[in-house]
C-alpha cells in the first residue's frame, strides 16, 4: 500500500478542530425498503460542502515551512478548488487556483470568496495546467492534485475512521468514485478495523474513468461528458501512482448509474431525507434505489457533497424528468 493506516490516524489528529466531524444520519425510507439498517454519512455538511477539504487540509499542513511560505497551486473548478482555498486560508498560505475561461462566474466567485487567487488562462483545462506548471517551476509553488497524492488520500480516509467509530458493525459502505482518493482512504480505514466490510464504488455510466481502467487492468483515457454527477468527471491520470492500485486492491465492487438513476438519488435525498445533495454525492442512494447493490446488513451511504447549481437542483426535484445536459 502506498499509504499506511497510521497516516490516516495522523491525518485525524491534524484535522481535529479544523474540519467538521460529520454526523451519521439514518434513512428511514431506505431502511424500511431494504430491510437492513441504512445510515447516511452526512459529509455534504462538511465545511466547503464536500469532503475534499479534509485531504486539502491534511496536505497543506503536511508541507514544510519553506513550502508553506511559497504557497500552493491547483487546477479545479469545483470541490477540490474550494477545499484547497479553504485549507490554505485557514493555514495562512497563499493559494492560486488556475481555471480556463469557460468556467462559469459563480464558480470563480465561490473560490475567490474563500481567499484564493483565481487565474483565468486560455480556454481549456490543459492551458490551465500549463499555468500551474509555470507557477511550480518559476515561483516554487507546490501543486496539490485532487486525489493521487498520499496526504490527500489519508485526509479523505478520516471519513472512514468516523464510520467505524459510529457504526462498528457496518457491513457495506457505498462511496462515490471518481479519481479514487476518497474510496481508497475510506476503504483502507474501514478494512483496517473491519476486514470483512464490503466497499462499493459508485460512478456514472458516462465517463467512469476508474472503472474503465480497472477493466483494462491499467489507467486508460476516458472521454469526459456532461453528467449530473459532474464532480465525478475527469480522468485518473495515465501516470496514476497510488489510487488505481489501492482501488484495485481494496474495493470489492463497482457499479455505474444512468443519468435517471442519479436524478432519482438527488430526488430521494430531497423528498425523503430532506437533504440537498449534488449528483455526485447522491450516487450511493441511486445505486440502492436501482437495486444495483443488495445489502445484507448495516449499510452506510456516503453523501459526499452538496455543491449543485440550485436552479438545476430545483429542476431535478420538481419533476420526474432528468435534465439533458451538454
Ligand atoms: C471529488 C468528489 C468525489 C470523488 O472523489 P475521488 O476522490 O475523486 O474519487 C465524489 N463526490 C464529490 C462531491 C466530489 O467532489
């Protein structure tokens, strides 16, 4: 394993008092429907609205003093960018987030509001990445990637420690899966305490890079397409160093959802559980509702984020139609 369970314990100590320890709620409706206790990890109530601030905070605090003095840089329009901005501001570290000119203004404003410098460069993610490389080479900033980095994985793994503490007899955990930093950390933490627990990764059908890579036996390129689970888009990196192997070795099962099934998850969270959850955060609910995972014992659904455009959320929960994106 690229990271040891001890790294997750160390991350928990670093994060204490800096990010929320989120509650484990219950889903009465899914418990009744499935006949097993179904609990909801309310990680969408995390500061910044997603778990990504855990890995970001752990990674920022793990920097050396000279690295902290020079600052961090990342490329992200979404939850990773927010996590980095928040973590850096809290630690008094400079943070630059690079984005392409295609990014909507509200996302730019959201990251600026957290104190980061936003740099708009070119009109593709690749050009934004070139600016990151320049800032690393010329100004000595440290690039923090969204998932494939040991401190990030360990930080996300602290979610898993909380699951085992709050529900020691857990059997199945459903975890949203993209680059695999979240599920790798959670699986390592949970399986260290409960080796027989079943960890299930859930992605969208459209553009599930990790699942395609697992099938191919190596990281592969997958075309990114518009999806309601937009935080799960993007590749795992052809030069993936950590998460591919960890997911391959620790995750028991993966499932993919249609856009309708993701929308069902968002609607169920809202109407039954009274929670606003983004598409990526609701895929575990969608998987249970679609009977794509059949739990036999105490089950946890990890709700990973809530940063959804509220106009889109309104459209999803107000009808049974799934908005057509892109
Ligand atoms: C990033 C993200 C994920 C996926 O996390 P990975 O570590 O990339 O697998 C899931 N849900 C939300 C809300 C996210 O922002």
